[in-house]
C-alpha cells in the first residue's frame, strides 16, 4: 500500500556546528558524546517550546520545521543567546559550540516523518554560504516576508547563487545585537553552568532530572517574559507618547505669543492640571508595562510556586503567601527595589516632569495646551533650575495636602507653591 504524501507550507530550520568534523577527529569518543549531549540539552527545549518539530538529528546537525516563520526565527535567536553564554563560560575554547542556523520557508512534501522538496534543498544549500559562519543566523527572503518584521530586526545581504538552484536566492542575516532581547536573563545563566559541568548520559537519552529542570526553566522564562509581545507593546506605547509630547513641546507657549500677560484664571489652571494628570497617568502605565518584562529579563521572576522552580542562590529566596497560596519569594537587591519603588510610587518621575518642563519651556504640556505659563513674581521668564525643582516639590506637596491648592481662594489668591517659590501663573 502506497503511503500518502502530504504537502504543507512550513519554515525549515537547519543547524550545524562550525568545525565539528575537525574537532571530532581530534577528540576522544567520550568528548564527542559530551559535546553532542550538551548541544542537544541547550537546543531541544527551545525548539519544542516554539512549536518546532525535529525531523532529523544527525550528529551535530538538526533539521526542524515550524508552522510559524516568526517562531522559527525567535527560536534561533534564543538558541544563539544560550550558546553565546555557554561559550563565554567555557575554559577550553576547543569545546565551544559555534552553531550556524539557516531558515527558509516554503512548500514541502511530508512522507513517513521526513520532508522533501525544493524548499528543503534551498535551506541545505544556504548552510554552505560564507556569509553565515558559526554563531550567526541566516534567513531567506521568503522567511523575511513571512515573519513579523516589527518584532525581529533583519539585514539584507543580497542575492546568492546556490548550487543546484536555478535562480538566485536573496538572503538576510539576523544580527543578535540589534534584537529586543540580546542577552540572557539571570535565571538561565546558572542552568547554562550546569550544562557545562554535567557528566555522563547518552546524547539521545535526555529524560533525566537535569534535562527536565533545564526544559522547565527555559519554558517558564519564555512564558513569563512573553518575549516579543510585552516588550513590543511597551515600545509602541512609549513611541506614541514620545510623538504626542514632541508635538506639544513644539508648540509656542503663551510667553512666546503675547507681550501683555495677566494672572491665569482658575478655570484655565484646572484645565492644565487635568491634562498634565492624564499625561502622567499614561506615562506611569507605560513605565509599569515596560518594567514588567525588563525586570524579569534582568533579574528573573520574583515569585515561583515551589522550591524546585527557584533559580540562582537559594539564600535569596524565602517562603511566603500570595493570594492564599504558598509560594517562594525572591529578595530584591537595592537597585531593583529602588527602581520598582519609584515606578509603583512615581513621585520622583512627577517631580522631574514638572521641573524640567518649567525650566525649558516655562510651561508643562498641560499649561501649553491651556495657554498658561510660569514666571517669577518679578516678571522674569528665565527660571533657574533651582527654582523649578523647588516649585515642583512644593507643587506636589500642595496637591497631596489639597489645602495648599485651596488657599488660592483666600487672601492673595495664590497657591502655597506659588507663595513659597515666589512665582505666578500667567495667561
């Protein structure tokens, strides 16, 4: 009975270790076995996490398929980051794993757990290109068109003539240093060390506790960071705010428009305050959104559900209760605590926001939109930085106490921060 041949559009990844044949020829059988075992330990969990199927594993080479071009390229980036860290920790440079990864996308024929077709041939020929040495990632134009180019940075190399392929194929490189995630987080570094120090075990039998720990940790990290998604969203939000502020900042202030100025009305001051409050709330939300993945990339998760899932020094973890569940809590370092505290209670950000705008434009974005500006009682419009820092601090105190704002209705009809700073708001 003839086996039915299926056809499917997939992204095909091929990998091999540069210089493997020469290294294997000069190494003992045990050294070769350990090299392949470590190669598999580092790569398999990431390939499986991103939905890859390993079609063949021949010595130092993998042939894999992915339903998604984006997932295939991100998988390659994570693998190269892992191997980069692995190579840096090795004492014997002859044991380094300089992996080259190439990815092509196209229609393939699937028969008895193997793949065939022109797309597979193109991928195999790309591996031999000099522009893709060990430690690099190369992709074809078809992959570049299919992947999410807002999430992944690629650089065009140009058309290349491949052996046995009639038409030139345009290829691209994926520069690691230009990606959103270009270094490993702390929680994976110690596991790389464990892979380096591991001994024994066959390269094709990876079901031990150490491999399971490695696989779980890689998966947890990728899920927690949701890499590409959270960082991408935060970058987009920050970009929108930058454009909005740049547009407002470019407008002329009331000081630049008018020669005769008078004290600002209460209505215009309330309007400017509401606008600035909305801007600050959005900035705070964006910073919180950005800090969540960045914190996990740099410092690792702050909470795990069990002792077995902790990474790094166990002394940095303690038992705790969160939402009625027993968890492990990581103690934060001084710098992480300071950053996190200022993001949760962003008084420093608010203070600098007002002080900087009053110094540079004599008005915040809200005041620019409302036709207001801040000047000294003497009429001087060039406010010294010491004065804007002082006024900003008193403004925050007035706002939090409320009374400092309400005294505008009595006596001189000036707020507490204007009285103490000897300033006035004009329109």
